[in-house]
């Protein structure tokens, strides 16, 4: 079974989240009968913006109507995620949600959760890698894990993003899975993965937990090594990097994922049209070339698999935030 086939297995099985689809049929004889707005909660030019714009372009080609991306930024993602959740469930406002939707409500920043959406398709997932300086004595993640366990609390330093961000939670979750306190390794907040990787290369950190694509420049320059990925399987773009489970026996996975959704109570007709269209888009050469050119992790799930993914991610990230003392609810 190839990697793509294994990834599509996420879409099998019944959804664990009840997605109401009993709304009245659309008045139009066929959906979409006019342009569709797609909300992106993050700024133009970023990774999420790139994904949703590619999906919008291919949906337009598939379905024959314009899919127009609108960036609704602010509030660490709260503004756009809320606007999408509160939009009319008529099929003419769809959008993209990211892993932050399973973090923001735990922080008390919004009451909106994954339950406020109709899941349509998981289109990619960038799991965190564990990177060390090229001169680090640790040649594999088992060696690094042993050093972490043997260290004093706060002795080792890691980074990858700001305090409470997805890569901070990746570290907290990994430590928790190893039976350690979430703050056993001191987190050094940074303004993103790029400055964290520069700090790592300069010797200011012991390791980073950011996505491998974000670390790629330093990896390609020979200034850092990636020891493992927190993913259920190896990344097709980086096949030589093992998973945590296969190299350490720790079954912890997370990532910065991107999901196409509509507001809750989306009409069944819309789901019947969009869900298979997203599946065709994911399998297309154009979309796969796009993912590979960006170094994005490929992962697909249909509506049912996406629902299950969101439920599992919310619990996993909530547990990590509680362990790190970052949850307020």
C-alpha cells in the first residue's frame, strides 16, 4: 500500500461528530449557481493562504464558478475563524480552518470550536520535526530523549514559535507522552520557525520542534539535522526521517493542519458536491506538485475522516495545553 493510499484511509469509517445536514435544499436547481466566498483566517502570502488559494483555483475549475478568497485576519486567528463559523449556511461561504481552532477555545480566547463547522476535507498536515544543530552529539531521537530525561528541569532549551503556539504544544505533548512534565525543557519564545532555526544553528538552542519544511533551509545548508517527525507515517517529501513511534516507541502525533469547511448545518447538496471535488483535487497532479514544491505534508481525509481528525486533534491539543499550564477552560 503506497503512502497516498494510507493517508486516504483517514477518510474511511463513520464520523464521530454528528454534522447536521438536514437543512432545506437550496433554492437554486444546482449548486454553485453563483460565486462562492472562501474565508482564510490568516494573512495573504502565508502557508494557509497558499493552500486555500490553490484549492479555490481548482474548485473553480471543477465546479464552474469563481471561488474568491477573502483574508479575515486578527486576534491570533479568532476573527477569521469566527466569521466563517457565523456565516450563513447556504453554501456560498466556505473557508479553511487550521489547528489553532483546537487551541483558541482552550485558551479562553473564543467560544468557537471545531463543532461550529461542517467538515468537508482535510487537505494537508505539516507535522513537527525534531531538529538539532549539525554538530549535536545526538544522531537519533532516542539519544536526544535519553539526554532530556537525564537533564535537570529547564537545563535544555527548545524553540520553534511563540509561547503557547502549535510547535510549543508539540514539545509539551511529546514530553508528556514520555512521562515528563511539559516544562521539563525550557521553551524559548521566538517570532516563528525561521528565527528559531537560526538560533539553533548558532548554538543557542538544544533542539527545535517546528515543521520540517520550515527547517528545510538549515537542513539543506548542512547546519541542522532532523531526527524524527511527530506524524503517523514518514513524510513523502522527507522519507529518510523516521517517526517518533518507529524510532522511540512514543505514539504522539500532531501538526499544523488545514481543513476545508463550511459553517454548521451546511446543506447536504453542498457536501455532496464539494466533498468528492476536494478528493479529486487532492489526488490531482497539480495539487500534489504544489504540496511537493512547498514541502508541505500531504494528508487527505473525506468529510467523515475530517470530522474524526478534528475531534482527536481537539483532545490531543487540549491535553497538551493543560499539561503546559496554558489551558483556561
